[in-house]
C-alpha cells in the first residue's frame, strides 16, 4: 500500500473513533446509535455518517491487501482488480452524498431540521414500497396505506417544530414530502464549501457524481480502464471526502478535535486556494490551445459563482480552426501555449539591445508583432507537432 493510500485508510478508520471518544461516553454513544429521537437527531445522523467513513476505510484496506496478491498479467486477476474499481466508484458516490448533506446542514444546524430531514427520507422510502405494490401487484394494501399515513404524520409533526419553515434546503420546491434532487443539493453545497471541500467534491457535478454514476451503470462499450491512474484518482477523491466529512462532523456537533483530526481541521489544510485548473490559469492576451488542437488568444475572462473562470477566445488559425471566430471555454478546457507578457518582455529586451536604428514601436505595434509571430509558428510546424502529440496520447 502506498503511503498516501495508507494515510487515507488510517484516517477513515481512526478519525471517526477519535470523534466518538471525544464526543460521548460509551453509554451515551450506544444510546445515540441505537435510535433517532427528535432531540438527538443531529448526533444520530452524524454518527451514522462517520460509521460509513469507517466502512470505506475497511474496504480500502481490503482492496490493497487483495491487490498485492494479484498478478496483472493474469486475466482472472485483472477481473478482480477491475471489480475493485467498481467498488471504489460506489464509495466515491456514497461519500459525495454524505459530504453534500453535512455541508448543507451548516446553515440549519439544529436538531429540528435533522429530525425533519430523516422523517422525510423515511416517508419517501415507504412511498417507494407502496409504488412497488401498485406497479407489480396491481393494488395497494390497507396496511400499506396505514403505514404511509403514520409516516406522513411524522413528517407533519417534525415540520411543525421547525424554527424557520422556508429553510428546508433538502425539500423539493413546492413539495413538503419529497427531497430535492442531489444536483440541486450539490450546487448549494458547492457555494458553502471551503476550498479543500471543493476539491473533495470534484469541482463540478459532472466531474464528480455524474462521472461516478456513469461508471456504475452497465455498459459494454466503456473505454478501456487505465487501472493504475484510475485507482489513484478515485482513492484520492475518497480520501479527501472522508477528511472533509470528519471536519464537518466536528463543526456541526461542536466537538473539539483530537489527534490527527486536530491537524486536519487547521486552516492551512482547509482553506487552500482554488486549483489553477479552474482559475488564474491565463491572462488576457495569452495564447492558448484547446482540443483539436486549435490556437486562440484570450480576449476576456469571466468568473462564475463558484470562483471558476471561463475565457472568451478568439481563434487565430483560420485555415484549420474550429469554424468559429470566437467562443467561451471553461478553464479546464484551455491550455497555455505562450504567455503574451513573456513574449513582449523578450521582444523589448531585443529592441533595447539594438539601438542603432533608433526605431520606436508602440504597444500596439508590439502586440501585432507577437500575434503574427505566434500564428506563423503555428502554421509552419507547431500545429502538426501538437496534432501528433495528441494522436500518440490517444493511442496509449
């Protein structure tokens, strides 16, 4: 097991245990786990969530111990390793939902909201059972109707105890008995998330939950798996999710962290800046590449609600470009080709060294010169070079 993976699995196992010991005596802990009550609903949800984190830690240990026994040249052993990937993705998706829930509860951190949230979930579960009876057996029993009525009453009672009725972020708009979509909950959580939590959440819904869900669905046309790189990526996401869940659990319950949990909650570990993959990637005037490859100049920068950037690009290669003059592209789709300020700095240095002619160039002249130079370099040979590089990457 690599040191990073070992650290993540240890945190997932030890971190919740440290929380349990710091928060409750053994008798109190057993009582909190045993049953949800309106006045201990927050403890119940948080403790159950931390147990899920520990289950992930157990699974991570098992994957590594089994992986050491597998031969990557053996077809059956490869099937075993690929099955572990499916398990990893399932845990990533499960931990994502848990972190989204805890982050969103930071604005409704009162037992009444936790109790109502759990009551709505119970009612929805009963509704699904009732729908099964109708869909597969053609009728809904009276006993089922009675159970539904009981659970609906519990929702109504919990709703009546809420301090602010409109604060239920977990409800679907206009429906008191149905939870909001995970996508809407995710978007809300991302607005509240700290930088380290945004990294754990995968920055966007498509990159995180949708990607994990897609890999869990059956499909025989899935692209070939790159086991080693995929393992590392998913393990990193799961580890960061486990850490973020631990930190939010301490905050929600007001439990002073001990041991490794104290280190995890230090500001320098939680408030890292947004990744350069998403912001501060380029400046106006820089020359960039997007998939194709296509050459473009950055003309404008726009920052979204989560701090991520998009760039308005002017395409420069009219002969082999994408057929557009301009387009907005998200930061991850853009790669730096040449930085305008570096080119201007080099050009000014050369001009300063050659003073014999006494030539004077305006900033506009210098900008035009760098632009023409970059386009000429691209057309002469650099486009073909980058195209070959991309083809080679696709073949590996």
